C-alpha cells in the first residue's frame, strides 16, 4: 500500500513538472536572435545606387530619426549605405542619410505594391500622412518580372499625382500629369479612350512604363536613385536599418 502511494505521488510530481515546462514562456536564450548589424556596416560611407526591383519612399526631411519614428521602424540600428541597401533587398527597411534634403525609405518587400485597390489606398494614405508632417512625400516602385511600375506624389496632405501599371493594366491614374509626363503618351487603361477603342494598344507612339522611366520620374520629382553613386557632394554618413512589421 505504501509503495502504491509513493508511485502515485511520483507520477503526480512528474505530471506537474511536464505541464509547467509546456506552458511557461520560452527562455530568452532559446528565442531566435535579432539579426545583428555587422561592425563593418556601421562605418559611414557615401551613397550607392538602388531602385531596380524595389520600392522606395522619398520624403523631404533631413531628420532620419524623426522619419523612423513616424513610420514605426522597429529594431532599428545605425547602418551605412552599402549594407543598408543590401538589407533593403532582403526583408528589412533602410532609411538613408539625407541627400539634397530628401531621405529615402527603401524596401523590396516591406513596402506595398500598388497592385490592388486596397494597396493603392494604403500607399495614398501613407503618403498623405507623411506629407502632412514633412510637406512632401513620394512613392516609386518597379519590378520588371510582373511589368510593375508606379509613382505617386503627395504635398501638404494631398495626392497630387499617381500612376500605377501592373501586368498590362493600370491600377491607378489620378491627378494632373507632371510636366515631364506631358511629353509622354502613357498607357491608360482606365481612360475612356481605352474603353471605346478596341485597337487602343495599336495606337502609334503609346508609351509603356518601365523601370528606366520610373527612374526618370524619380529624377524629375526628387532624385534618381541610379545616379547616387556619381554624387561627389555627399559626405560619408549612416542611416537606419530595421523592420516595419
């Protein structure tokens, strides 16, 4: 009888121990570590190019930390241009040092593509909000695999111009074309001309957007990111790398 009681007590103790282990929070040492920023990535450097197969914001501010706080950048750390852009093409976000008063928010994956009404609205709301605080905010995106190109500009809380094109159709065409765009005959599948003309795409001189045109648009509105490596007037500096979600 005594032996049976001892066995029952031991089984109860073992059960309680297993239950507690299963339900306690994992020890911090067992959690996956936050990817560190290597020491060489914190050595200030000069601008490098980016833009192809990428999304970015151009925001008119020289206050990188204020911009990071505004967009909700998490797990941020100082980072130079070269490593920051490399991270941006992975699954992180790089906020660059300012160039001519503009700071870039670069990410190939964490910024949305204007490929649906939902994401178009998300981008418009984001730029409207940013431009209320920083006066001017722009979005550019290009990804040749799905023939995606988009540019959106906001000033003082208002969308001034938006153009988005993906896989042969427009997702948004809004506002007056900028002077640079007026020299183009851009495809517009949201127009009455498209709806009423079955041979619309056969028209002479129609301009399909592509990544080169997106870079030109960025250069017209703010800065062409493919020209940054030619800048000789930018001192070595650090930006911030982190995540948005």
